[in-house]
């Protein structure tokens, strides 16, 4: 699942860049869109859901923030909400259409003979579900911060970072754990 990290790099970079001024946000949007196109060339060509969702989001952000200078979208707290909403949408939509986004990455690491196995499908549904829940929690936290900015620091540090770390840990831990459990 190491390829999935590359899919998340643009989002991680976006969250890491300064975003307090209009110039900083403009730079971040343009830089991350370019980074997405550069890092996820293979995933985009292969039709991977996460990179395409990332491109769609950052093209939207480019139009709304850089071109149209929409103040509501450009406000960091609102942009954060939109980022989390988009990530949740990517995960939930991929589940709804029966193609959990993690399957595309898992297939790069697993022999084709296992792609249709119930175990492979279950593992990827569970991993995608965990990500969908993490992104949804982060989206709700973003909404809470909009309505009560005093919550921002400690919630951001503990809850949103925690859900992301939990999602990553589960992504790497669960397949091996489940495989070993099924052997017994």
C-alpha cells in the first residue's frame, strides 16, 4: 500500500504550507496542483480515484481562489472544511460505486490471481471505510472549528492528526493482521 502515500502527498503538502495570506493560499493551490500532476502521473493515467479527485479539487480551488478570488473559499478555515469534505467524498463515493479507492493501490502489490478474492475485497473495503470515517470526522471537526474557532488548536493537533495517523496505521496493519487471523 506504499503507493497510497504518494496519493496523499499533495494533501499533506497542502496542509503543511503556510495559508494565512491570499498570496500563500494562491501559491499553495498552484503548487499542489502541479505536484499532484507530477507525482501522480501513473495514477492519473490508470484512472485512480484519489489522484483524479485531488486534481478536481485543486482545479476547483484554482478557479475559486486564484482566478475568481472567492473570499469564502479562500478563508483557511473554510478551505480546510472543503478539503476534508472532498477527501470524505472520494472515499465514500469509491465505496458507493463498488471500487474502494485503496483497491487500486493494493493491486499494485498483490498478484492478479487474488484481486477478486473475497478476502482481498473485504480488506480493501475495510481500509477504505476507515479512511472514509477519518475524513468524515475531520470534516465535522472543520465545521465545529468554523462555528467555534477557540477549538481549533487542540482539536487540530489531537483529533484530526490522530484520525490521519490511525488511518495510515490501519492501512498498513490490517491486511497482515486479517491474513494471519484467517489462517487460524
